[in-house]
C-alpha cells in the first residue's frame, strides 16, 4: 500500500506564523506542565503529549493519520536504537562491576581522593561524567555518575540532580563529537570551524558548572569552603576543551578535558583540604537549601515523603559501609580490575573511531555499502513515509542500522572484554543484563515515547514552525539562537538531534539577519547542552538509575531553574559574540554556504 505524499505547511493557522507557533508549542507545554506541575510519571506524560502532537498534526497541520503514527514509530525506533541501546549496554557494564564487587573497589578509589562529598561531586559527576559523555553520551554519564554518588553516601535525588546538572558543558563534544560532525553535515560548514566556535562557548560555561555542583550539595557553605577545587576543575576543563577543540582534535576534546580536570583536582587535593569535610547528616535530606540542608518532599498530609522504597534507612547502610571500608585495603590488581571496564571502553572507542582501517567509511545513502566496521551498516528508507518540505524538497525519513559501529554496540564489545578482565562468567553476566533491562524498562518506554513525539512534531512541520517564528527576530536572533538548540534538546534529549533539526535553519536565519553562520550554528549546539537536564529522556534515565521511577517531576523541578539560568547566560554570551564587544571570539569562516 503506497500512502499519499505529505507536504508540510508551516503556517496552517490563518496563514500566520505567530498563531501557528502557539499551536505548535502545545505538545511541549503539555509535557512540561504534566512533569513539573502535575508531577505525572514521565512515560505517562510523554504518552499524553504524543497524543496531543498527533491530534494537532492531523487536525491543524492536515497530516494524514497514518503518516503521523508512522512518524511516531520512526522516532520510537530511533529512541531504542541507537539511544537506549547505548544506555542499556553502558549500565550493563556498570552492573558487571557491581556483580563482582569491583564497583566497591572503584568507589573506595574515588573516596580516597577526598572524603568530602562536595569534591566527590566535582570529580565523579563532572570530570568522570564528562569522560563517559565523551565516549558514549545519550544519558550514560547521568546514570553511571548518579549511582556512583549514591554508593558514596549521597541521597538518591541529590545524586540524580548533581549528575543531571553536571551533564552540560561536555555534551556538545559527546560521543566523540557526533553533535558537531552532524551539525557540519546539515549546515555545510567545516567541522573544525564549528568545533572551534563551540570550543569558545561551552568552556566558559564549564567555569561555573563545578561551582553550581558544590552549591547543590552544600549550599552557600559549600561555595565558601570548596570553591578552590571547583575553580581548579572548571578552569582546567575549560582550558583543555578550548585547546583541543581549536588546535588539537575536535573529536577528542571532551576526553582530553575530562582527564585534565580529574588530574588537576587530584593533584590539588593532595595539597589542599577544606576546613571541614562534608558528609550528609541525618537531618540533611539532600534537597537544595541555603546552607546545604534541605527539607524532604512532603506528602499531601504534610509528613516527609520517604526517599526510597527501601525499608532500611540508607544512612545506616552508608555509615556501615564507611566503617567497613576503613578496614579494607585493595590490592593494585583489584584497583586495576575496577578501572578495567572503563579502560576497555576507552580503548574500544579509540580503536573504533580513530583507526581508519577499523573505522572504515560509512555508507552515505540508501543502497550503498561501507568499509571496516561500517561494512555491515545499512541505511533504509522508512516504509510508507513520504514527507516533503514546503518548498518541495524531500524530508529525510531514513533509518540507519549500524550494527557494529553504533556506540551501544561498542559498549557491548567493551562489556564482553570486561567479562574476561574482571573474571565474570557468562551466566552471571547474562543475569546482570536481565537485571539491567528490568531496571531500565520504564526509561526505555519514556525515551521511545518522547522521540516519537519529537518525530511527529518534526515530520508534521510543527517544529519548523517554531524555528521560523524565532528566526524572524532579525538582529535579536543572536540572543534567541541558543534557545532553539535548548528547545530541540529538551524535546529530543539529544544535541545531535537538535543540531540535525535546527542547524540549517540557524544558517538561513543568520544570513537573513546579517549574522555569522558559524556563530549561529555553534550557538544551536552550545545552547542545546543546557536542555539536556530537563529532557524527559534524561530525567527518566536518572530516575531509573537511582530507583525513583515515576518521580521524574521532582527531578524536573530541581533542575529547571539551573537549565534556564545557564541557558540565559549562553544567550547573553552569544549575543555579545555577535557584537563588537566579543566578536573577536568568532571563528572566521571564509565562505558561507
């Protein structure tokens, strides 16, 4: 059965872009209200918002119902592969270390750097999280960092909040700079120029994120007492991310910056110690407060809501574990095995992405074949979906099946190698995989629903309506440009998807407004990183990692202010870079497309 072609109309309401935008943004408003105000479970809020998007696509944008549903299926498929395929295998690797006890060794190793939870948040959530973002991305650093923090005594919700806020500055160069290379592909701008420009924006953000983390952990007291290591971490990360992205290697920018910042903090804490180390007290429930204390969430009756479903107080377990750790001395071999899975991930990713004979060349269109790892990659047309832009150009509705080169597959390979290194048998490893799938089942469902929502909005033209409306701001577009990226990541959960969605639009708007195309395209990626922490996908992954499925709304309210504040900061920075005040920071691309 061949379905009729659908041509997008970006002004379906009264031929007005403004009125159409009011309609187009409704699915997002519904989603955020259900999450942040109604406190609905993420998967249910996503399902309702998806239904709203379908109704608007069919009733307002005149999209055939079959095409709307089929677009949602394409998005859901992309949500599982490659996005959740990455997260599943990354969490499986982590669960292997838990199964064998090596995660406790890793925890003690990190704890030996500092017994101050504020410093631990910097090292684990920011530096180690950045390394995981560099290698895998797509929610992996949030999940692994949050679990590590819990193991060190953090309350679950605070651990998830810290992990979400930390996952900002590294995102644009995540997964070996896939967002940047994607942006180059859709804009036609040189990847080195785009990487260099982003490398003059996100490093400035990185200066402040570690400070935000110590504030989340311990409020104003945390800033007073632990600003030195936070500054050391932020400055070292910013300097090396800038140097790598501008002079060395765009794909390796986060790896270099993450390792540099971790080593800098490690060295600094050998000669510096806070006046008093911070550990959460019995009265501290892990919520943000002026002095690092907080108030546990309240039920409608006013009594404190339990932090988890466990019947045993996690503080008792944490204290018992800390007492036991004092008598444990891990051998160098045990420490090596604890780090081995992550070393395996680094080796596998470097070999797979930096050695041409292994990496090979990916097919570029339907029917072509690749080489190396890409020899089994197939690009297929999504069946029954024929979408055209308003100007008549076809909208890409292909699906890429890169079985070997996908980041999730590389993580699976690293996990198989880790089984040998940490000496775990197939049966226990398979059991750990089953436990991982059970742990992430609602996160998988949420991500697939949200990507379905995003694709329905994209294919119907709703997202382009919003983009064109914002692009009509003229010179003020320089201030609004990062908001497009922020919006795109909030919807799709991916800086890569946001760049693919709005990259070309940023170029068109820049040319109309007389702005630098390189600056505006980079702003889409840099602004997008700040939508990561409020995306339902990341919220679902974080909640699943800490055992709080169904309470994503609490996390959303915890991080929304940080997301908006940092996003406005990026808007001001990009605007100043478009004026004589900071235009010396803009990369000069000789020719625009």
